[in-house]
C-alpha cells in the first residue's frame, strides 16, 4: 500500500513538472509570437511622409519647397569666406553655380547669396550677417546659413535633398538647424467647406496627426496638428506642432490654394 502511494505521488510530481514545463513553453511561444508580430508590424508600417500625405488626397502637387536654416556662429567672416562657404554647399548638393555670388549690404548687416532659377526648380543659398549686442554688452556679428529649394517636377527628390543637406549642415557643425517643408496645390474653382474639411482631415489622418488648434472657416481655413511620424516640430503654448494645413480662395484667378507644411507653413498663404 505504501509502495502504491509512493508511486502515485511520484507520478503526480512528474505530471506537475511536465505541466509546469509545458506552461512555460506555451508562455514562451506566446511571447515569441508577440515579439515577432511587433517586429513585422514595424517592418510593414508605411514610412509616411509629407508628400505621401498630400498625394493621398488626390491633390496635384504644384510645388514642393524645402528650407533649412542654421546659426553659423559669430565672429569675423570676409566676403571671400562667405562666397567659399556658399560654393561649398552648392557643390555638395550638386548645384552648378553659373553666375557670380551676389553681395548686398545695409550698414553693418549684409547678405551674400547665389540663386538659380530654372523651369523645374529654384535654388537659393544665402548667408545673412547681422550685428547684435551680446550678453556682455558688446557688438558682434551673427551669421546664419540658409538653403531654399523649390521643385516643380521630380518632387520625390526633395526628400533626398533634405537628407543630403542634413549631412552637409552636420559636417559644417552649425547650430540650431531649422527645417521646413511645404507643399502647395491648386484647385480650379472655389472648394466647398465640406471638401476642404475632407482634404485636411485625410492629410492629417495619413500622417497620424492629432489636432492642436483649428479654424475651419472658408475665409480663414487653417489647422495645426502634431504627428510622431515627423521629426521637426515647434512648441506653441506648451503644445507640439509639426503639421500645418491652410487653404484660401483667390477670386481673381478662381482658384483654391491648398498648403501643407511641416512644422509650419513658411511664408504667407
């Protein structure tokens, strides 16, 4: 009887151990499945960008603009230094400068730039120098580097230029780099408020944006939102913003202009 009881106990312990191992095995398999699913979701997640968000609304993009500006520091820079810097940036992005670099002066302040305007693109590379009073009360020259590129065709290339310019600015070791991108499109006629809302909501949804501020009126249609899919952002009243949608109607040309910018639209609209 004791032998039977002992055997029964051993069998129960064996079954318990097997059950425990099976439970651990099942849990392990489940965790592996979860991790694999997360990895697959990450790999398959669409890399949304501002161009895709715009095109998703069936908008015909008329122009795509990129602007990068940075603090180039203080101190003395000769006109030759500035020209060489401009030509270096132009060379890095493959821009063939066909004319002399222009210099404009206004007292101690100045701007040195080169501009190329073509049928399919416009490029501007500029250095702005402004005299300002520093923290110790002394005057010093502050220099700012700015590159503006606008494309009317082959707009996918603008994202490649953005990445290229990021590397150029990184190599130059500039500070406070600010990047803005803006798309525009024209619709013949006056869009209804309902259509304006659909276009805006579709773009923001495609970028997984969350609306921060909005004014949805025909005469002043503008929406600010934030998306974790976009790197750049600005902060307004403690709220992050990196999506800006605006629309207006031009009665003279009977055209509705649609704009999408990140982090905000650069210039008037």
